[in-house]
C-alpha cells in the first residue's frame, strides 16, 4: 500500500499527470450531468454520433494542417448537435437513424481524408489514437487545461442555472411548450453544451468511448435513485469517482487511460444493478 | 358568466391541407366542455390551436383575461419517456410553476406553497416523495393534474386523460375532474368517450371529418340527430 502511494506521489510530481487528472475529472463531471438528460430523451447515442463528426472535422483540420484544431472541430460539432437534437421530433429520418447516419458518414469521410492526405507516416496509429483517446490526455499543455476549465465552468454553470427548465423540457416537452416555456430554446441549449463536452472529452477517452462517459453514470444512478435531483447528484459522483479511479489505475498498471475509465464505469454499473435487484427482492 | 375562449369560423390545418374548418364555439368560466370526435377529425390540431401553439389558417380565436396562450393548464397524453422517468412527485408538480418564473433559476417559497396546495387539492400529498414511475396510472394522472393546476388555476385542457386506466381509476379521475369543475375551474376535455360526456359535460363540441357537427349544451346534444346517432353507435360498439 505504501508502495502504491509513493508511486502515485512520484507521478503527481509531474505537471502532465496533474493536468490529466484535472481535465479528466472535469470532463467526467460535465458529461455525467448531461448524460441523465440525454439518456432520458432517448439520445444515448448522440455522444457517439457527435464524436465521430468531431473525428471527421479533426481529420479535415489535420489535412489542412491547421494549428488550432478546435477552430474547425468545435463549430462543425456544434452545428451537427443542433441539427440532430432540434430535428429529432418531426423529421422523415427519425432520431436514431439520423444519429447513425451522421456518425458513420463522418467516420468514413475522416478516415478517407487521413488516407488520401497522410500527414504522418503511421496512419493507423493516428486513427487509433483519435478513436480511443490513447495517451493524448497525458500530453496536455497548460493552455489546453485552461480551455477545459473555462468550458467546464460554462457547462456546469449553465446546467445549474437552467436545471429546472432542463428537467421540465426533458420530462414533458408538450406541457412545457403549452405553458409558455421556450422548449426549443432549451433543447438547443442542451445540444450546444453536449457538443462542447464531446469536443472536450475526445482528448480523454477518444471518440469511440465517449458514449460510455455520457450513459454509464446516468444508467447506474437510475438503478438506485428515484428523484431527478438524486439521480443527477449520484451520476456526477459516480462519474468523478470512476474517472479518478481509472486515471490512477492506468498510471499504476500502465493501461490506456480511456478504456480503464470506461471499465471502471462498467464495473460500477454492474454493482449498482446487483444492489437494485437485491433491494427489490427484499422489498417483495 | 364571462367568456374565456371564443372561436369564430376557425379553420385549422397544416401547410396546404385543411384538417378542419368553420369551427365556432365558446367556453365560459365554469363550463365543462367535451370535445368529441373520431380519430383524425382534428382534435389534436384544435388542442394545439387552443393552447396557442399553432396559429389558425383563418377565423378568429379570442381569449378572455387570464387565459392567454401559456395560461391554460394542459394535461397531455402520456409519452413513452415518462414511463421510466426517475422523478419525484414533488419535482413534477413544482415544474408546473416554471412558466411564471422567467429566467429565475430556482423556485420561490410562494411557488412551493402553491405546489403543496395543488397536491393537497388532488389528495396526493402523501405521495410527494414517491417516484413517478412507481405510481399507478390513476395516481400519475393526478400528479399531472396537480402540475397543470400550478401552471393555471382557471382553465384546464385535458387530452384523453383516461386512456389506459382501469375502469375504477377512470371513475376516480372523472370524479376528481368533476370536483375541480364544481370549484370553479373551467374544464375542456378531449375524448371519444361519449358515455362519460353525457354524464359530466355541460357543453359538447362534436367535430366530424373537416367540419363541426354540433356545438351546444349536453342536453341539446342528447336530443340532436348527431348526438343520438353517435351515442347509439358507441353503445353498439360497447356491447360487442
């Protein structure tokens, strides 16, 4: 035990480890807050879809050798998020199909561009690292950390400020509209902060695993808790704890950061499911 | 008795296609209006127009004081999302107060008190901390009624509220709505249950495909040829 602590202590001497820790926890917190809403609105896969869009945009940025990738990635993802979430209700292509279509389309275009205009010798390593996050989280610059902190504050602040509205719009959009709540506006707001989180989270777990950060804490919390507020709080706690455990574990046993976090989330989900089954049985 | 909503020669529909036209009727305070009609006769379009979510193609809808768009308590049909939604009864009832709160991010003490009063009125105070998805269908509808009362105390618009409830719960809900009506709340009920309409309604609006078939008091409806045919056909269906 003391050995583990001293190893961790040693690692935390490095600024890149501290950066990764801060960014990881913030992103986990943000994604879990929105996750509850997205899961309940039946948009669990929006994380997947949007992150593939971000992947496509990223490869465009790489090909045109833009130094600041976020200049392209952020706006493209934002626009896709708004289009997806707003047209979800009354379009010819239904929500899940639209998400799937945009997701695989962007993935294909991104991969194709990276192959036609290779920027580095090892394409499959490039692709693999954008898809699975790999170790780019351990190569964060102070400016990245600053950006992440600012974005997280915006996301968390918006969520708290509009908490009641987000609840009303998620629970019953037609009632909210009928009583004069601007449901469209809040849906767009949810879309915008979802896109922000996804662009941020791509560094952490990569675009294939983002859905896990969004849905696992929410699903785990819904197993055990019964009011919206307690589900949100539990989901946030679970997500932060799993992210912390995942990052520490990945340092200790040198596993990939992203997938370790996701495995931790999965483990918590299984434990919570078992507890909820046991509780239900004892009630009966 | 003051007129709360009056429709004059109103036509409704979507771009290029008219769903129903020439509707003329009015609702006064304390009325219990049933809007009857087959599926596809434009009931839900009319609901949207009454709520102010959809402009009419032609004609005029006038609204009295306190019943502007956004001030009608609405009980929508249940959605799939709600069936497994983790939310406490109190959270849902409170969300009815939201329309009055503007940009304010939290509820005031007055709003909390009005939510408590609404729960008291519907006899669900004991359920306040329970989870919505674990309640029976009838209890869920009471919760949504309490929420509608928080949003608007003067007039409620209910869209097929008894669908999916067992007969006992249906009767309970009708009794509850009747009680609210006798306390002075105007009720507009969209339904195809003509039997309940004859029992509870003070006025009836019957819309057929594309046009208004009847508007008047419930007694007149029972005597009218439209009413007699519809009542007979529904009874025959129920006997099957």
